[in-house]
C-alpha cells in the first residue's frame, strides 16, 4: 500500500499534518537507518569469529572473493566487493604485509595489478570455513529467514545499481 501523496509542481510530497511529517522523518521509520544499524551489528558479530584468523571484516570479504577466483586484478576485485581502488589498495597492502596475498604488475599492462593468494592465504580458507555457520548461529534466525533476507538484500542492491543480473 503506497502512502497518500499530493502532486506539487515537480514532485510528489506526502500529505498530512505536522505529526505525519514528523513521523515520516523518525529514524526508526527509515529503511536506510535500519540497514545502517544492522550492518554495524552484523560487522561487530563477525569480529570474534575473525579474530582467530587475524582478519578484519573487509579483509575477510576480500579473501572470500579471492578464494572464489584468483588471480584477479585490483579493479575486478574492487568491482566484486563494491570498493574503489583508493579503498582497496591500502587493504591489499596490509594483506600482503600479513603474507596472505601477493600484488604484482601485469606484464602485458603495467597499469594493472594482479592479486594472487599466497600459500598462507589459500590455507586460511579451510580455517574460515566455519565462519558463515557460526555467524548464522549468532543471528538466531531460522535458516529460511536468513536465505530470504539475503535474497531481498541482493535484489535491493541490483535495483539500486540499475542492473538485473
């Protein structure tokens, strides 16, 4: 059901009294705030699961993308993670310093940097295998709700990107 609106010269605005407008602007009525708060809490829930692996949450995401496909370029990895190279490069430098990845210039095109897993980085995959299940247990949601929530969020992301993958 859509909210009642009044047509103005160039946009739709909600109708209603001052209280109705105030209610629309309450934090707990905002999708963006619910997503923001949930993201922070989920990231925090990962922290104790990733500490034994010596990974931060962004490093964990990068490692999962590399376990799926490596080697890959920085730009390809950035696209997979939704990160720009300015954010990704320092992350990868720290991961290289920790011995998890190797960054090398592409011989065919010096502008491209290839990211490969080291043996240590590849071996970490087995140690990380229990993290998704441990997080699912920490969320205390039935499996089908987790699957449905993930599908809804993936659909939202596709729509916001303007793609229909």
